C-alpha cells in the first residue's frame, strides 16, 4: 500500500532515539578488553576510556584476519513483490563489508525486513537483498536458510576469508524483538566479534542490535553508523537556525512524541500527508472521506495550542488535491483546505501550498524532512512531494542550507526526483534527532 497510508518504514522518532541510544551502545561496545574475542557468558561493562575502540577502523589487522564477524546491517528495503525499488540501504552497507573483507575477515550480515507476524514468510525473505549485495560486491553472497541453528553454524564455519554470508530475516523469530537471551546466544554462537552498522535500528534493544553485544567482544560500530551519528549529532544538536522540520506520513499517533519534541527545537513545522486531515478536523473543518484518526483529534488540538503558546509556526496545506477514490485513475480536483467536498478524499498538497512552503522555508538554514506530502507513487498525486524535494534541493544549492532526508519513502521520493545527490545528507534511518 502506498506510503501516505502505511507511513514511512522508519520515522523521525527513530532517530530521536537512535542518536542518543546509539551513543550509549557505542560506549558499551568499547568497554570490553581489547584482546577478548568470542562468545562471552557474562556482561560486565567497564569504565569507558578514550583509547577504547569505537569502530572497525580502530581494530588491528590481526584482530580481523580470519575472524568470523557478525555485521548488523539495515537492508530493510522497499520491495514491489521481489523487486527492490530503492537499494540505498544496501549500497550504504557496502563500505563496511568491503573493509572487513579486505582485512581477511569472514563476514556474515544479519538484518530484518518488514514485519513478519507468525514466523517465516516468503515475501519477507532476504533473498532479493542477498542478490543485490552480490551484484554490488561482485561476488556471491550466500543466503543462509535461517539465522540460527546448526546449518547456519556449518555455513559460517566452512567459509573462507573474504567470504560474505547473509542470514535469513532475524524477525522470523519473535525472540528477536523481545531480545530473549536464549535466542541471542544462539545468534551470537558462530561468531567472534560484532559490528553494528544499522543506524535505522540501532535505537532498538533487539537481539541483533543490543543483545549480541552481551556475548560478542569486541563489539564496535561500522562506518555507516559512525558517519550517521557524527553528521546528525552536529547538524541537529548544533544546527544553524532558523530550523524547520517537514513531517509527512499517515498517522498523528505514530509521530505525536516527535511533534512535541519538534516544537521545542524547530522554528517551523510543515505537516503533510495523511496526518493533515486529523489536524484539519481538529480545526473544525470538513475533510470528506480523507484519512482521519478520530482518537487523536484532541491531540492535534494540543499540538497546535502548544505551537501558538511557544510562538512557533505550524504550516498546514491551504489547498488540497482531492480524489473521488483511492486510485491512480481517480477523478481529481483542487480545492481549498476548508472546502473539501463530501465523498472526496485528500491525497496530495495543492500548488498554492507548495508556493507557501517555499516561502516559509526560504530563510531556513537547517531543514529535516521525514515523510511524503501525498501518495507520490501515483502520478496524479506526486506534485506536492516532488515540489518540496525541489525546494530543499534548491535551498541546499543556492542558499547553503543543511537539508537532511530521512525515512524510506522520503529517500525514495528524492531518488525518483533525481535530486537526492543535491541534499546535504540522505539518512538511512529515518528523520533526525531533535531531542539532543
């Protein structure tokens, strides 16, 4: 289902947590004795020392050569059936894997994909990811049939230096998200050390992100995680002002915590996507058959009241592209936001809104975007999203603004527009931390 209704697979709140918790994890990663490898039964963090190892580049050649390295990547890519529609996350993982290979390590990648409910589901298999990684590395990436067990141990044990293996989806086990110790120990068992290079999931204390650090030492960050933390920490914590955030997607409920934090940090907030209509209803306007979370209408009122109290600007659309059905071939019309007719649903911003967004962002020095403005997968409803992408690219190019793009759908929209390369930073993890 298109992004406006399902929401970004990662969202701005993830990075709110990620920078803070990833820093914590990296400190933990660095706490273990430098010569200790392998499965460890206990977990006894020591005092952090400046010379402690923070990333794979701090490990010596001897500490990597011939070692079985478990690398937590984030290859949770968007798929159309078995076809990857945006391989940004896989491409972003390559530098760490190439480096480990060059040092003679035996590399095993683990990741999740989607949200399997009851065990293995073919549509969530990492097969397409292993194939794409094979192409990018120009070598075979062996897809293991599982992520734990004797067969996995044999595949890892038989591998040679420079080989790359990908474990099957870790979320085929509910124990992954519950971080259950018995599952963690099985996951860690074949390996000597751990590298976390999954920025988008580093904030979650799951088996494959936090749990394995209790059994594998050293546990360090990969190049991608280190790069994301360094960039986003600086850009968001000490970002130039005025600062703005663009929050799209379907649900107020999934981003209410973040919206509250944004009001404290940002000067302006642009709201788009399906969540717009909960806010419009909170203002007493008719929204037709548009998506609305009735349980969060009062919450939307509270957000707007807080913004007014703080003197912050929340920009909602002034005109809407409405449709008579949720379809790429639907009949459409452009109406004022306060004149949505009964039986019609809003699926994109109108042209006046895009002009107003351009004006509102014209003086901003830092802008974070998370989530599309409409159902950009349908051509009739992509102008609002691509319009704001153009605005951000121009701000970066012409004004030197820092523009940060986060969230799977936001990144995909930038790639499709052809302007991803003009942004300051494309994050693999979601939005950006504004709670720091």
